[in-house]
């Protein structure tokens, strides 16, 4: 059974066992936050939990690595308010160094 996730007010499908990042990428969403310095887009980079580029808020819990979190039915990604800007969903101090 396909799971239904919510991101920026849109419904995103996810297959069982798929990560949050994989579901977002499959939906054509390649970035889901921006860096604090420079506002550069970030999404999936390493895909294995090392770089922390993919941080996102999941069901109100900030700074989750989208590449490691398994998608679950009804999951809310990013801010709780539909249509809210999710640019600051993930926060980390070292993200600029990863792709500088
Ligand atoms: S993409 Fe590198 S930690 Fe998730």
C-alpha cells in the first residue's frame, strides 16, 4: 500500500520501505531547505546519513536526516502549516562546508 506524506501542502506518495528523501526525489522535489548563510538549496547529497544536507522536520521533530527516515503514512514533512516556507526546516552549522 502506498503511503501518503504531506510536504508544503502537497501530498507526496511513498512506497513502503522508501526513505523520506527518496519519496521527495521521486516526486520531483530535489531540495527542501536552504543554508542559513547564502540561502543555497539543499536536499539529497550523500544519501547515506553522513553529510546532513538533507535535514528536514518530520512530524514536528526538526533536524531529521531525510535519507535515513523511513516514510510512513500520514507523515508531515517540514513546517506544520500547509504552504509554509520550509526553507529553514533543517538547521546545522556545517552545511556550507559540504558544498562550498
Ligand atoms: S543526504 Fe547526506 S545525510 Fe542525508
